[in-house]
C-alpha cells in the first residue's frame, strides 16, 4: 500500500508540474486546391478565454508579432498576394506606447501559394507567436501540408458548432472557415527545420475606439482651421451672400445647409481617395515603415514652416479661377463649386492641418482617413450652416485681426513638435540612438519654450501685426504653455512624464536610462560595473548571461534572482515599473541579490557550436532566446513570463513552498523575496 501511495503521489506531482506548461491556442490546419497549381493554406486557432494572440501586423515596439516561416520556398512554390487574417482587435498599450493588434477567442490565417516545382509533395510552415494574459508565452508550432495528388478527392470536414475550452466556456466556430482536407490525411503536423522566409504582411483596420479618437481630434482640428486668416473672414461673407441673395429666409437656410454638406462631401471624398490610392490595409503597414515615418517627419516640418510664415502652400490660381467661374451657375451645382472654391482658396491655411490629419490617420490604417476628413469637414461646415439659420449670431463674432495669424503660428509650433514623434519612430526601429529620450525632450522643451515666449510677445514672426499689449486669453495660453515646458524639464533627469508617455522614446532608450545625472545615484560597488553587467530598471545592476551572473554571485556570496523576461513582455514591464520601483522592493534587488535577466525573445543567433536539440521539447535551440526558454522549461517546468526564481550558488531553489513567482503585488513579492534570502543566510 505504501508503494502504491508513493506511486500515486508521484503521478499527481508530475501532473501538477506539467500543468504549468501552458498552450492556450489550439491549432488546426487545412489545404484547399484552388486551381491546377494554386492551393490555399489555412491555419485555424481556438484561443482560451482572456488570452491575446498577437497579429503578424502588430507594430514594432510592442508585443512580438506572429511570424510565418516557410521552408524550401525558392524554386518550389511562390506566395500569391498577401497573407489574410480573420478579424483582429486594436488597442493602445500604454506600457509600450503603441497600438497592439491581436486575436482573441479564435484566429484564422490564410496564404495562397502557387506550385512552381510539380515534383514537390509537401509544404512545411512554422508559426512563431506570442500569446499573453497575466503572463506571456512565446511559442513555435511546426506544420507540414501534404499537397493532394490527382487521385485524392478533397472533402470538407464539418467544424463543430462550438469548441469547449479548458475553462469550460464554449467558442462559437460558425465564423471559422471550414477545414478542407483530403481522404489520405493531406494535412499532418510534425517537427521540421526552420527556414526564415516571412509571409507578406496585410495589416488590419483600426479599432472602433481608435476611429472615434481620430474623429474627435479631426473635429477639433476643423474648429482650429476656422480660426485661421484664410477661413474666418469667409464666414460672415458667405452667410451674408446666402441670406441676401436668396428670395426667402428658408431658401437662404436651405442653400447654406447644401453649402455645408458640399464642404463635407469634398473633404470626405479626399479621405476616400487617400484610402483608395494606398489601400485601406496598406496604410497601417506604411505607418510602421521607417521611410514612411521619415516622409511624415519631412511633411510636418514643411507644414509647420508654412504656418510659421516661411512661405505659403497654395494651389495654382488657375484652379481657383476655373472653380469660381462655375460657382456663378447657381443652383445646387453652383453651391457645390462655391464649397470647392472655399477649399482651394483656404488651402494655404487648411492644407497643413488636413495633411497632418491624413498623416496621423494613415498611421492608424483602415478607413481612418475617411473618418478623419468627416470630423474635420463637419467642424468646418457647421458654422456656415448655423450662422445662416441664426444670422443674429454674426454680431457676436470677434473682428478679424492679428489674432488669426497667432492661431496659425501656434498650430505651426504644435505640428513641429508632432513631427519629431515620427522621426523618433524611425530612430527606434533602426536603433540608431540619434534621437534618444533626452534629445527628444530637449527639442520639445525648446519648441514649447519658444512658443511661450511668442505668446508673451517677446518674439514676432513674418506675418504678425505690431503688438502693443497682449490679451488676457493670450496671456493665459502662454502661462499654460510655459507650465507644460517646465513640466518637461525633469524628464531630462529621469522623471516619467506620464502625461506624454506615448510621445517620447521609452526610458531605456536614452543616453543614461534614468536621466542625465542618473549615474550619481548608484549605490552598489562604486561606479565600476562588474564584468558582464549593466544598469537595468531603476539602476539595478543586472546580468543578461547566466554564467557571468553566477560567477559574480559567487564572488560576493549573494543569492541569485533569475528573471525570465522578454523585450515584448507587457506584464514584465508592469512588474518593473510598479513592483520593483517600490521602496520596500528596490533596496532588496539592489543590495541583497544578484539579478540575472534572461530574455526568452532574444533573436540573436547562437554560435553554431552552441546550437543543440532540446532534450525536453525536441526543438532546435538556435537563438539566445531559445536557450533561455529551454532552460526555463527544463528546469522549472513552465513557459510563461514574467517568472522569478531565487536560487543559491549551486542552482537550488531557496523558496521550498513557492519555488517561483510571477505577476503579483508588492506585499506577496516582498514576502517571497525575504523568505528566500532568509533561507540563503541559514
């Protein structure tokens, strides 16, 4: 009985340990013959509740995108068009400052291929992806598609109406495409070597929340355009024309409404043209492209220079003359041409604003340019319609004057500041470190500081009128801008600047990760770092190589804290920002342990002599990230991050009751640290 009980307990412990190896996405694959040479490869995934599997089109700088890897493609088959994905969700990630694109509940990816070599019998594809909830997992799946022979009759397998997941919930699979297989099991899955050939990208549209934000930004930008010298004086002139030239008041109101609707149609049509030219999906792909971000930067600098008075961006006068002549035709067609004339004549003021909105909308992708132009034109058209309905309101309008040019100049400074966000995106992707956090903030401080001086009347620009005094409104705006400028200054010394966290580069991307004078705060071993170490979050001395960290721990006789993390792990950053920074935790990490951070998504390739086949998983270990992932799985029987382990100098766990800990609060983390350190000192 004792032996039987021992075997039973051992079995249960194995089951418990193995349960920690998570695989929240269950995949099925299919191949469908489309023509004599073309086939469609389909990957279907059912994702467990609350988990997010990141799309191949999620932008750089955030979670790791799905990667599709084809083997032996050259000379055997070609990819036809772009890989297609099922519906995704887009949400802003305030940790990384990017819009992340992900699947939840279910996912489907389809890629059409064209066979070039008729002798080929199989297509081998690998999927590498990241999936997150409270923790993140980086997984690799390998598939082999067997090409159906002429004698094979393809049939469609019926997908069950619902798939039950591990938590007992059911996922409706009605929207997942049927799986096409053949009678001789054309689709099989087994381990195969990796050959990296990425699928063509096809981004997905922005989320509803993103579109609403674009709409409201564009709407307020339209109101800003109203307050420019090219548009504001046109309001009383145009409204007076409709009210005086129309035979009745009702006709005047009707014509003004038609005029406003015409303005909306013109700008929405512009949004349609931009979307049609680039493609609703291609815009988001361009927005994450280095060269596209540089082009955006140049465009916004040109727009800013125009608003500041360096030159005027104008359409050819012949266009305005031709359109104006058509406006005399009268009727609805004449009113439409009047609206077009307004768009052309006011282009020197509205053009930079419209261009900036289109740039920002293009970075969101999908129908965002159309939504942006709808919001902008609605704000531009409303005053013309409302003042025509209520002409008495015209008496309350302020008189035109130099303040209109002030509005243009303020917009110019804002566009100049925004331009450097796009240049920063390009610098981050290329990792050139030319526009690090301190440089970016210094530029913004200079821009907004100069704007404050301008508002206080200390600086004048080419188109400004003589200024004897400043108004209370201008003084108030100047004080607001000056306060914002002063708020930015501590960022040079490491302040987080949470109000603008989405704009500057992350804290780690700087000359000194924690401010210009951050090195003076180091309270470990003088100013000399141990060999192989660097300053990590909150100036903690950290190693990213296990052997070097272990060697140092032996010299100082301190316990080791292993931090299994990832560059694209959201909850890892949350733990570092919210828990590690706590006054109870930070001294422990700085002074009482040796921290070794092992990045499981490090894609740097290992030397050939160090590559191997995992004894635990059977996978090929080719990169540094593969090495630490295999170490985590084989040693600690889990594949999730963040994962923290306290060990002695022989690699033994110091926390017997709770060997590892993950995404927790300060109190639990503190208790776990102190218990392990106490066991080390015994």
